[in-house]
C-alpha cells in the first residue's frame, strides 16, 4: 500500500472504532509513538508496546460521548489527521480533547506517529 492507501485505511478503521485492529494491520513492528513531552507514554517503540498503550487508554474510558476523525491530509510519505474526543475516563471524569496526529509511512506500514495537543 502507498501512503494514501494506508491513510485511508487508518481513517476508516479508527472511525469504526477498530483502533487495536488498526495497529495489528497497519503498523510496522518497529513503530515509534510520541506523545507530548511529560505525558504518559511520551516515547513508546515496538508494535506490541504501542498496542498496549492504546489498550490501556481504551480500557480507562467508561463512555464515549462523541468525537471525529478528519479526512487525512497526505504529503509524500506522511499523513495527518485532526481528532476530537468527548469521553468520560474512569480515573479523571469527562474530558473534551482535540489533537493533531502525524504519521510516517515506510514500506506500506505506519512507522511513526506523533500526537500534538494542549496540556492545559
């Protein structure tokens, strides 16, 4: 798959709530995932570790109230998406979140991801 194919498949799977399946199918074994500095999971590498990080986040959600994932914007071997979430977490209550994610694609797999958001 080329970057556009990967981006479209990622968007479709995430919109369908298939986030963990998406990691299994589209992520490279040596994926590197970056959160904002100082946040939990700030730097995670390896597909299984990224899967575990996402599973932990999902397991902490008690209710999804809404959210959106934008159509991807593709540039060469990268794509980006804006994501919004309105969720209630088990450990910190309801939050509305907005972030931008940037993904790098190599050999038809997502090889890097980085998330940008306000930490207020």
